[in-house]
C-alpha cells in the first residue's frame, strides 16, 4: 500500500468515525446506546420481523452479543421478541411503537447531522463523492479474484 492509499484509508476511517460520533453522539436522552441504535435501524429496515441470527450477521456480531443488545431494548419496551413460527429454534425481532418513535428520532438526527457535515461541499461535489463511494463500494462487494 503506497502513501496515497494509506492516507485514503485513514481519512475514510476518520470521516466515518466523525460522522458516526456526530449523529450518535449523545443518545442518553433516547435511552439507547449507539450499538442499540444500530440494532433498531437494522430491524426497522425489514419488511417483516427478522430472525435474530440474520440481524447479528448483518451487524457482523456474534448472536450472543446481539442478545446483550436486545435485552435492554426489550426491557425498555422498544423491541419485542417472538418465536419464529417457521423455525422453533429461532426468535424474531420487531419494533414496538415506542421503538419506532426512537428510530424515527435517530433518523432525524442522522439526516440533520449529515446535512451539516456535507454542507461544506457544493451539490456537484456531493454527487461526485457519492459516485466515487458507490464505485468503491461496488468494487469491494465483488468477489475477490
């Protein structure tokens, strides 16, 4: 990896960290941690309640770690666990109305934070950045070889 590649990688990591920190900074008023917020986001994107294993896989965490995140969400009334009618060994996760409200607020804060962060770029620069990032994402999603 040459110096330019290393700088690109470190800058992308820094930007991602700063964006996440700004949009998820202090969520105590919502009663969730940033990691719990990611769980709510994944569950909220699904049309049907997803299996816990699928959520853990999407988050790249161990199923046990998801259990540790889901327990307080369920206790707070934000998430509901139900048995999977198609597989008795699986559990489904679903947002409660209160969980949906927290998720809506997380989305609002993320959009507000992104708008503020990307305001330093004019619309043409934003479109170009999006195009470049999508190209990179597509290349990374393709099988190595």
